[in-house]
C-alpha cells in the first residue's frame, strides 16, 4: 500500500498530487492485473447468474449447486465494465475477495456467496478509507470494521468500494483522489451522492446489493438519480461502526448506514438477512430489535391504506417529471381502492432551516480541516463555506437586502443564522429541533392519522455535473426525515419503542419512470424570476430535453423503526404499478 508523509501547507499541494496519482495508478494496476475471468465476454452461465435474485443464489450456494467464486467473478466482471463507463469504483478488492470467499466468509450464512459493494467510507482490512480526501490515503486499516465483520459472518463477500464526493455533503460524487463518477443513463449527469458510486454500480448491473450512508438523502438521492432501490433505515436499526467520515463528532443530524439494491426483492431479503445477524451483538449503537414478521404481514394484508401525499415542501415545487412520477403512484393506489389524501404537515421549510443549521453548526470547519492545498472542492460545499465566512455584519446586510429588496423570505431565512454556533447557541437549536419533532409526531398521530406518506425524493431528477453549486439547498424532501430522526433518548422498553416521542422516519425509494421530453416540459406559465433563491438553484438545471431517459422515483415514508412495514408497502406499491401502468424498467446489463 502507498505511504505518504505529512507536509504543511502550501507545500502539501505536491503531496496531494502525488497521493491522488498514486491511488489512481494503484486502482488501474489492480484492474489490469485481474485474472482473465474478469475481462472476458459474459458467458451464458454468467447471464443466468445475473438474472437470479440473491435469495435464489444463496439457496444454490447452500445446496452446493453454485460456487461463490462463480457469482463473484460474474459480478466482478460487470463491475469493471460499470467502472469503465462511470468511474464508480474506488478500491478494487477482487483478488482479496476470492481469498475471503475461500477461507473467511461463512458460507452457511443468510448471504452466503453474495458479492456486496461498499461505500468508500466503510473500513475493510488492508485498504484505505479515504472518503475522497488525499490526506486519508496511504493509511490502510489494520482490521475490518464492524459492518464488514457482520457481512462476512453472514456469508457476504465485499468485492469493491465505491465513489463519493469529497466532504460527503453533495448529490454529486466527485473528488481529486478518485475522479468524477457519472450517471450510467447519461454521462453528463450525476449518479447522486453522497453514495453515488453505489447508485451507478447497481444501476449498471455490476452488483445486486450495497451499503451506503445517509445524512441528508445520501442513499435516497442516488436511488432516485440512478434508478435503483434504497431504504433509509431509522437510526439504531442498522450498524454504523467501522467507518470514516468528513464530519466526525457531528450529532445534530445523525448519519445512518442503510441498504441499497438493484431490485426491491433483493432490498427486502438483504435487510431481513442483516437484522437476522443480530447486529446489536457487534455494534453498541444498534437497538436489539429482531425482524418483526407480524408488522411485515400486517402491511401486506391490510386492505385499505390511508396515504398522505406531500405534493410540495413549500420551498421547491417538484419539476414536471417528478410530479408525474408521484401522480403515477397515487393513481395506482387509488385504483387499488386505497384512500389517498393531500397533506399539509408542519412546515418542511422550518425543518430545512433547523437541519442545515445543526449540520453545519461548526462553521463548516470540520469537513474543511481535511483539505490539502489545491484540493478540488465540491461546488455545493464551497458555496456553504463561502456564506459561512462572510463577516456577520455584512451577512446581515445581505440578509436584509434579500428579504426586503428581493422579497425572498425563503433564501433570507436560510442565510440569517448561517454562522458558527457556540455551545450555548447549539443547545438552543437542538431545543428547536426537539420541539419541531414533537409537533410533527402529534400531527401524524392525531391529525393526519396516516399509514404512510408519499413524496418526491427531490425536486428534480439528476443534476448535471457542477449543478450542486446552485442546487446545494435543494435537499428538503430527504433532509426533512433526517431531522425528525435526530434522537433525544432511548425508550425504557423495547416493547414500546414504536410509540415514544423519539421520531425517526424510515424512508424507501422506488424508481417509477423516466424523464420524457414529450411529457415533462415546463408549462408556458412557468416563471423562473418568480421563484425563491433555493428554487432557482434547482430549476436552473431542469431541462426535459437534456434529461430525457433519466430515472425518476418516489419516496415512501413510514414512522420510526418501521423498516418491515415500509418494505412491505413498497412491495404493495410496485404490485399496484404492475396492474396500473407498469413498474420501472431497469437499465439492461450489457
């Protein structure tokens, strides 16, 4: 492995360039030196493997009719092709994976022989966890992180790590160490972020299951942008130890690790398998809650749901393509006899203000502390840092101008408190967070009385490269449910965990359709000038002609720790789409 010494700025620029070149050369050398099995055309037997859900593959491994090495080499081959097209891979671990498959993983486990891709931030023995920063290269971890230990004990085989954005605060996935990851549907667009490499890999077909993390939509935006399935688990339901991050110690808005998959059936089986491993025995942060078959069965058998539809977050109305996908699901559910109502919950804009303030209460200092001189910066994160650095008297004048001259209350409200927070100030914002959560919980339980919610995952489909400079605040549809997941206390009894005031919303993403330039044009009455500043940043990049063919999804929202229920509801929705309009068509494996 590469080793680099520490040099102080500005001379660390040369160290930065050497580190980036070294890691990219290392990756290219690893790919070039792979056994020929990874570089040959796809054989008919491999085509058959690619069509099998992971539950069937596990049965075949258990019975001895299929060898793990054959599954690994099949998906490894497609993963290399996906990388050639999208630059989705960081660490290529295929030679080591073959050793693990032979000598280390538990081939009697619920994920026996299944290759699994991992976001670059997850620790694997003998590999770096760079998270896109060159200062983290040349520092291979001495042992597997907790997540990887669980996976290997379950029989899964980690085989590649995937690309992400430097800072981890973007719906793009670009950094100097590994380069830019592109969308497999259209190379001019982002695959999402911050788990964008997973989105690109799974959408292309280079894997069936993967793991990412989510603090503002980072497993949901890639599923929406790239056309796959994901589940944003409640905090404490999925393991989170054994990783690296750009913001260690940040707890105002908790990050959660969560599953992603190419198909819904695989997402369900993977989630259930991980919980069956009793991850609380490995990771102190996981709640000891077994998989609840009764909740899954209740959701599968319930005749009539009450469904709340969030048509807009009040900040950015969804673009025509996203509104059409939402309406397609609404129509399918109504056709099945379910009660579907439009809702007006506590202000999502208020949630965006609180969440963005808490997430960056350190003044953006922590994620910036890892940069070296000359290191490429994510344009969205750079915008946040720029406004954070403006002296507060000047920022207040700018706030007044935005609010009273431009008459843009939305953008002004985000600017007003955009500064470093003292502990005294931080506690006040945490109190605001808790009060907001209580209002939301009361609204859901006593006013709306919903089984689940439907929302757009984002105001627009995928952003073009560099688009997050303008659309950095366009994350309200996902960020909202990270805010209400922030934990205040752990309930005294596992049995009453689902009724405490400690909100935490489980969210699933289902791809529904693709952008259609004939159906998704902006209406003649659309006025860009009338939009608030946040909405302008998003709509600046909406173009149905250029976006034609990009995936569009919907977000399914349950309440705290309702993974079983949300996955079952996602299945019901996809079945409804089968009967009324057709389900999403996955990108064909080349």
